[in-house]
C-alpha cells in the first residue's frame, strides 16, 4: 500500500545542504549586502557568483525548470520541499536562480521560445545577466483578461504595441518586459521608444506603451496564444509560492513559541495562559493542514498534470493567504509591542498577508473556480428531497432487504420489532 509521508534519504541530504547553505551563507549576506544579486558593485557581484556556483555544483540551479526545458526536473513535490526551506530567507530564491517574476517568464520562454529567442533571452535570464518583468494587469481590467485592451498591430516587419499596464513588478529595473496583448505575448526591451514608466507606484509599475515597435520575432508562442502562455506561468509557481508561505508561517510560529516560553505575566510564563495556548494550538494545526494540502497537490501534479490538479491549485492559493493572515497575526500579537515594530519580520509579514490574497488573482476568482469545478462533479437530486433524507432512505432499505426478509421469517419479525420500537421513539 503506497501511502508514505517520508522523504527519501538521498533527497533529504540535498534538503539538509540547502538548509545549511541558507543559514550559513544566504542569511548573513542579506544583512550585510541587501539586494546583493542586483548590486552593480563588482566585488559584491563576484561574491554572489561564488555562492551561486556552490548551488550549481549541487545541481540545484534554476531548479523550477523541467528536465526537457533544461532544468534538473525535480518535480513539484521535491520543489515544494525545497521551497519550504528557501522561503524563510527573502533573497534565497535569487541565490538559487528561482526568483519571480523571472521564473515564470523563463518557463514561458523555455516552453514556447524558438531556439533564437532562447539564446537571446532565456540564457541571459538563467545566468542573471538580464532581469525581466511581467506586464499583464491593466488599470481598467484588474483580474479579468476579457477586459484587457493592450493590442499589437502588425506593420510590415514590426509589431506596434499600444496599451497601458498596471502593477508590473520590478518593471522599472527590468531589461525586458513580457507584455500580454489581446493577440499574443510579446517581449519588449524596456528601453524601447514608447515605453513610459509612470513615477508611481515605485516597485510595481504603471507602464504606458505608446506606438512601441518591436521586430516580428518578439512575439512569443503563437499569435492569440497569450492566455495559454499566461496559464503556463502560474501552475507550478503557485505551489512553490505556497511552500514559501509555509516557510513564512513556520518562522512566525517559531517566534511565537519562543516568546511564549520567554515572557512572564500575572504569575506564569505566557505559554501557560490558555488564550496563548489556543493561538499556538490553532496555528500549529493550520500550518500542518496547509502543508499537507500543498504537498498532496504537488504530488497530484507530478502524478497527473497541472490541468488535472487545477481545483486544488486554486484552493491552495486562497488557503495560503488565509493561513498566513491567521498565523502572522497570532505571532505578532504574542510578541506584543515588539511585534508591531519593524524590528522583527512579523509586522511586514502580517501587512503582506492581504497582498497574497490579491496578487496572482484575487481570492474570489480562485474560490469561484473551485466551486464551479467542484459542482461539476455533482447532480441535483430528483424530486423534493435530498439523497440523504432519512424517510426515503428507510423506505428504499426495506425494499432492498425484502428478498432476505421474505426468505427468513425470524429476521422479518426482528426487523418489524425494530421498526415499531424506532417509530415509538421518533
Ligand atoms: C504584490 C503584487 C504584485 C503583482 N505583480 C504583478 C505583475 O508583476 N504583473 C502583473 O501584470 N500584475 C501584477 N499584479 C497585479 C495582480 O495581478 C492584480 O492585482 C490582480 O489581478 C487583481 O487586479 P486588481 O488589483 O486590479 O483588482 P480588481 O480586479 O479591481 O479587484 C478588486 C477587488 O474586487 C473584487 N473582485 C474582483 N474580481 C472579482 C470576481 N471575479 N469575483 C468576485 N470579486 C471580485 C475582489 O474583492 C478584489 O479584491 C500584482 C499584484 C500585487 C498585489
């Protein structure tokens, strides 16, 4: 019987190495050289490269890519376990060549790019010689691609793009922008004439594309294929994101428990007060449930496909936002005034929880997807009563047992006695 929650020892060794590397090398780097991966300082760059070489030597570089797309092809379950470790350290995904939004964009390039496009964009992105952004959301369109209007018109041997995009993360510092148009996905170098980045918001950019001209070979994948490419970006990515969220929840939980044992109030350590215990117990169970759900979904993708696991992928998406909200709130609360400051990760974690319910599709849209897909598996009942209506079930059971009761008068007598007894009690 195949039902096993253990990690095979060989892969566990990899996980142990990743945990060691993150704690010993990545975490100190974060405090001494924040945003080191994008640093223009040659000394810092060389230092980052030497750490990244260690990751490459372990065969863990760009680990999100399938084997046929040029990555290690770990599968979603193993990737999930790895992300559970690296998610604790904000800069770790970049140290493993696995940071959004580049990952999703690289996935699209690896799956749909021509050899020439891969050479031009995928290789430098993989080597972090280039960075990218993803321009999909529109100011008037939000979560609904049917409302998008950004369009590319063909003019001789060029495409001419016109439109407006909203919340393109890191667009300002990207070398290339993946622009979702109503008639296809286009790769636009940021410095192309007509690309105008609005002063605000600073980090997630509002970008106007006015008569932006790119050569024909800047269309990625088929014409009119933008929605399919967009789906490709999101499937597995959500599972990795969910495991990184679990890493954040676990960090908050660890802080909560440490504090519960360290502070005293009204004659006891606070971990002995029942309302603190309740927060610890609820958070513990929520993290466990989410972790099992995410890993089972990853396993399902590995054993079927992203499409088959779509209901669970969507359910994971809004559940992780809910669990992060709950656990980071509990931890922040138990740390008291310190929790409300920016001297620990908790304030940012709690403030970031609502963001998680919006980025990558708002909760409502994912919930509607889940409900719609789940309801496809059900049928309305016939007549006025639900299938589990007791009187109807009782009647059907008598009909079903009739031949056995006919064959055995003593059994019939017992059944009739039961019937009378139960009728008296009702
Ligand atoms: C941190 C962050 C990073 C992001 N990065 C990128 C990026 O790199 N590239 C990019 O293109 N986009 C990015 N986005 C944008 C993201 O895709 C959108 O925020 C998201 O699709 C929602 O669009 P909106 O913000 O316009 O909200 P709206 O669509 O206006 O939704 C607002 C609210 O309306 C309600 N609502 C909306 N639709 C429905 C519905 N169908 N059913 C019920 N209620 C509904 C919900 O309550 C929702 O919260 C990012 C967003 C965030 C927060």
